[in-house]
C-alpha cells in the first residue's frame, strides 16, 4: 500500500490541508466581510470537512501498529463522551472533536518527512509574518479586509464593541491595566484574527525551533526568531513570554532530563497553582494570579458527581480553565488520559525528542492553567500534533514500504 510521501505531490497535499486547518477562519472572514454573512454552522462544516478528508486519507492508507496508541486514545475518548452524553441526556461531541484533531494530525505527521514538516511551518510562518506586518502598519486595511469583529459576531455570537469604533475583534483591543509593550494600539492577531491563537502559535514555533534548531540554516533561524519576537512584542502575551524563557533554558536542560520529567510537569504546575492560591486567594482579573486562582477555585468546587461527568452542561462556560473543562466534559479520567498521552506518546530517546516532549508538556499544561482551552483549537493543534507525529517516527517513511496495515493483516 502506498505511503503519503512516495512523491512530492502527496506531501504538498498534506501541507495544504494543514494550512487550511490553520487559516480557514481567515478565508471565511473575507467571505463574511465581502460576499455574504456566515454563521457558526459555516465554521463547523468547514472544520468537519477538513477532519473528514484527513480521516479518509488515513483510512485509505490503513491503520498501522504505530498508529494504535493515538487510535486507542481516541476510542477511549469516544467511550467517555458517549457515557457523559447518556448520563446527561444530551449529546456532547466537543471533546471527541478535540481528541480527533490530535489523532488525525499525529497520524498524518508520523508519515511526513522533515521536508514536508519544514514546508508547513515555513509557509505558515511567512504568511503570519506578512499579515502581521500589514496589521501593524496598515491596521485600517487589515480591518477592512478581514473585519474580524463582524466575523466573530456572526459566527461566535461575540457582540460588536460599541465603545470603540473598530473592525478588530473586541478582545484584541486589550483591557485596561493589561501588560503591553505599547508598539501598537491593540493585541496583534494576524491571520488568526484573534489574539490568543497568535500567542499560542508563537509557543508552537518556539517548540519547533528549540526541537530542530540544528537543522535550520542561519537565515531560517533568523526568520523564525524574528517572527516569534515580533509576535511577543505586539501581542502582549504574558504566558508566552514566560514560555520563551523556559524554551531558551530548556534547549540546554531538556536533553538531560528523562521521560519522568514530562510526566511530572502537570502535577508540578498544579502544585504551583495551589501555592498561588494560598498566597493570593483573593486574586481576580485578567492576569496570571487571577487566572490561576480562578482555576484553583474551580478545582475546589469539583464534587464527585461533576468529576464523573454529571455536570457537562457547564463546560461551555469554562473556556478560561482548560483543566476543569476537560474534567467536566469527559470526567476526571479524560484528564488522566490526556496527561498520560502527552507524557508517554512522544519519543524520548534523542536530544531532539527530549526537547520536544518536555517543551510539549510545559506548553500544554501551563496553557491549560492560564490560557484555558485554546490549546485544543485546530488552528494551533494541527501544527503541534503534526510535529508530534513526525518526532515520534522520524524514520518511519524509510521503512514504510515493508509494513502492512494492521487491519490488512487482520483480513
């Protein structure tokens, strides 16, 4: 059975799918601004179509032994989602979608050569960089082209900001007292149209850069570092500034650490959250102590029925607390399986692999404490898990012709 990259064209096809997953909101926003009004259904159908194409591609090629770990994780998630839907007498497919994204892109990524991975990340970075420059120097034209405020009002129900006459997404306009470098008058969004995804994109690029640093040319290193720096200076993201420091130190430290460190990241972050809660129990607002205390308060309010999935209806209100969202929408077991998958699935043998697995754990679990559920968005998850699949089996393509799919052997 042929593999994804027996020729250049399939590799380009995979790259186009990832670009579509990352930037489909921008394309829909242009349509919404200049052609016809869209709604949430348009967004949902577009994302579903992308995932269906990926699934068809995976099914066409077959399930291999190397794909069983993410497949089992997906099956467990489906079982938990069905259980939660049954006990709540309402269908809750959201968390299935989150893990389906992980399954699809991990599986596809495991068949991608470095040339395809590099093509994807380079293409995304160039587009982000160019549109970010447009947003910085020609903000009115940026607003006219994408009209993010109208797009999120039509598709997400986010009301237009009447206090300020702007076409930008209201949350990108910032909040009083929020940390800022003052370079532009709002929080940059580029092709993501909203500030949180752009911030998290810079984090994914840090993981990519510190993991594969030695493979890049001097010009590529300069470009990637410049892009990340420009995002950090214009997006006013506190979480990714902290992660940038961790990434720099981690480049030297992570190769020395065993897999156990990756498994200890989530408990350590939760312990730090407890300490913040003890020291600043009254912290509130859009700042790191406020976000941490919010999550810790939600943890304290978790009773056993909620941990076992009997309060799934409140999941939609937990966008600022990723940990609690996962527990509520999929039971406490979903959080345990997410922790195990992040800590155990990636390879951890070479320095590159150790840099990846440890930076992945820090990025995911720190983000879930402070940045909420944004880490599950396909715009970010597509790139992150594509890289995870590639780093798990970097040499898989070379021996693929001698492997038959698991389901084919069963037949």
